[in-house]
């Protein structure tokens, strides 16, 4: 199942699902929710270190109340010097002038505008908190990018070079055929990003001031823009002939994105065929710095398969842990918000591992 987004980031997702019952409160717990059939799922509020301090309810898929104002033909769901790993010498980049801006979806009005008062990274460098999906169905790409920012922020610093003239060079990996190895491909773009005709809000990946220094970090929006150009050249996203932002906004798989971002091998497995012991082992690789993500069940992320869990949506796996005899998985929504029990949170939450197979159909991970 290819992860497809039907997302409008210009509007905050609205959860229409309601509790059908209650359960006794756990220590330091937020309000508990019970499932329609009495099943209880544990998750963590992002402000608590105790994974068992939040509960999650399984509900029948229903509309999440997200209003899509775009046409039905377009539905959407998201430096430092460069050193070679072989000889540690600076890589030589031979690029001509920056490439044309990627094409906007045909039914979406917007304009490309130069950015003022920005910084490439926050003071502490790239962070998953920088990633916030916009009005584009690329959760598979942004969830992968957030995972990379969590586990290997230096990798992101290495792939982006500020040329000092309003342009940036961004490195991806591609191969000519299945018989060739992936090699670096540099994409040169300018700092102009798409925003609304009458608004300064970004249409796609949002820019955030996570370190609160008055300057918004641009790296996520720049990488997304460069990926749209890169995909036009190397066809990372299969199954569509669309170009530009539309080409990367039709849904996809996290292992496609990971290969393009790092040049490393990655794959996908169906959770239904994996024993729980093996699935836990795969998810726990996130603790060792590997890319891991979970794809939720359902057909559209405009519907919720549980309280705060969007359908057909890719979530970054940030960590796993065992607490009081129970196993938990820490997830992040690439929207940068919307989690069980708190639609205005930062999208980070804990969920009981025992419920993963009920909510998530696929595991995407690096090898």
C-alpha cells in the first residue's frame, strides 16, 4: 500500500472522533479514552516521560473534519563543508546557475517569493521539530527527513551547502540502473519558496523558528523544493507522470525517500506477516540511529482510524522503550501537530507496542 496524503496544512486538522467511554486514570495521566469495543491503548503525552501516562482509543474510521478547498484533481495529505566518507577531502561541486523552480500543481494558486530574515538551521542544528508538512501529500518524504534529523543531524548538515548568493546546493543520491551504485547528485536552487498569492504562509513545508531567535529555519522547505527538482530528473516517485511539487505530492514510500537522501539501502515490510518479536526488533533499530517509520492503516489521512491517528499516513519512529513491564514506541507525526489526546501538540507521542499491528500496516526501515 502506497502512503497517500489527503492533507490541507493551511487548516488545522480537526478531530471529530469522540470517546465512547472512560477508564480509570493512570498516575499523572491525561483524560483516558476507551475503545468502542473496550480495548485500551496506551500512549504518552509529549510533556511526560512516562509512556503509560496517556491513553488512546480505537474508533471506526470517520471523517476528521478536514475541509479541502483545493480541486478534487489535486489532493494532498509534507552548511557545513562537505566531506567524503572515503578520503575526508572536500567534495568538488560543479554546478551551473540554479535550476528553474519546480512546477506548482495546476489547480493551486501561489507564487515563489525570496526569503528574508531567515537562517538555514537553528542554533542546535537540524531537529525533527523543524519538520512541518504543508499542503502537499509528501508525508513519506518528511517523516523520513524527520527521522534523519533525529538520528543523524550531521548527515543533513553535510547535504546542504549555502552558496552565499541566495542559492543552495543540496545533495541527493541516484543511480543509472539497478546494475549501478547510487552516486551523489547535487541540485542547485534559490531561496524562493512557494506561498499563497495573498498570504505569506508557505504552501508546502512550513518554516519554523524553533530556537525562538526571530529567524525561521529554511532547511526543510529547501530540501523539499530540491527533492521536487531531483525527482523530475531521476523519477524517485513511481506511479505518476506529474512534475514538480505535484510529482512528489501524490504519496509514496519512506524507503524511496531514504535511498534518495542517504544513498543507503532501505526496504518495506508488511506488519501482518511479521511476528511481534521481529517487529519489535525492527522498530528498536531507531534507538541505534537507523531510519524506521510506520505507515497507518486506512485510505486517507483526512479520516482518523483512532483518536489522533490519521489513516494512510507515515509516522517517524523516534525510539522504543520498556516501562513497568510494557513496551512502547515513540512516534512523530510529520504534520508537526496532532497526536492522541492533543491535536495542538507537537505530534510526538508514545503508543503501546501491542497496538501497533492494529493501527499500522507497514514498517519502512533502513538496512
